[in-house]
C-alpha cells in the first residue's frame, strides 16, 4: 500500500461537529487509509474544538501541530507540511467531507507518476446532511479541467484545482517553497509555480469532496481585502512570466470586478454557472 499523509488545518472559526465528521470521513468508506493525519491548530481554539483535537491526538497515526497564535492558512499549511513523513500528501479542510473512494482514485495517480491531482467537488449548503445528499445526487458539482493541456490553459485566468481535493508529491511542493504568504490565493500561486516547474498534473472527474458552503463562504470570496490580494496575485503572475500582459489585465478586470460585487450578486451567477456545468474547462464564474 502506498503511504500518504493527510494535511488538515483548523482554526477557532471551525465547527467542532464538522471537524469530527471530516476526520471520520478520512477513514470511513475509504479503501486506502492515510498512514498519517497532520492536524494543524492555527492558534487558540474553543473547548469544543480542543476536545475533538485531543481525542484524535491519542491515535497513533495522528500528528498534531499547535501554533501559539493564528498565523493564517499559508503558515499553518507549511507548518504541517514540515512534519508530513510520507512522499504523498492529500489536502483536506476541517469542515468538509472526504467522499468514499477518494484516496483509492487519487493516490495511485500520484504514485504512478503525476505530481498534482485534483478532483470534482460537491457543493452543499452548510447545514446539509452531506453524506445523504451526496448519495441522492443532490447539490451542485464543480468540475475542473482534466488534462495537462486543459489545466495549463485554464490556469492563466482561473484556479485550475479545488484546493480541498488535491493530492500532491511532497518533495515537489517543498522544492517550490511550500505555500506562499498570499492568504486567499496561496494555493493558486503554488499551482502556478508547480506548472512553471514542469509538474505533471491532472484532475479526476470523480467527485471526491463534499464542500459545505454558506453565505459567509461567498462573502469570503470577495471584498476589498480579497480584491487587493487578487491584484497582487495578477502582478506576481505577470512578473514571473506565468501570464502575458493581456492575460494579467484581463484576469484582474474579470476577477476583481467579481470580488467587489455584492455578496448576493456573486452567489447567484456562481451557482447558475455551476448548475449549467460551466465551471470547468471552458467557462467559469470566477
């Protein structure tokens, strides 16, 4: 069996019940089980979250990293990456569910020679009983471009991977410097660096994660702070030669305009695009 680690950050804003369900889903219904689960506690948390972390810390496959202060997701992921003991890492978020068969589908793809593999993601209302809705085919599925060429083209204007779905080769991410300090876009910038370094990539069309989304989640996808980070991201892409001047300008106009729009406006067109199946290789609401 291929040994791999799961890297999961958490912070005070996460729900204890969702964290417990997410951790259970790493094992329940999985043909391949992680050899290590790295939980990164990003700063102090409440008693309910602390109790879940303490319970899982007693398990031999679990490594807990506790940061004294909340440092943001980039720092948390890099702290966790530093203690991952295995050549392959799967990302997971504290409030999402890993769906049955995920690791059996993705881990062999990386073990077989790919460097980074993502997948499709089921988007559900935050309070939904995700396992039941997924089994019934409910929810909205985000699909992403599948092949190397499609991903490379798509990446110039859109993030080509759903971060909670990715599995990657540990050594390559470390060679790229880990997650850059651009919270909100740390994953997109890392993928760009990996693509420039010649990484072999793919997405599977299998739905591998159930992602809980709420109005607050749509709010986090926009706002002035996000827009300013977007401008910095696009300038970085241009400076590193990942995008042309035209692509950088177009990406800035499209994405910043979307991010500065009211929350309700962002939510409606994004969900319409997802229902229409336009998130993938040719069109995107982002």
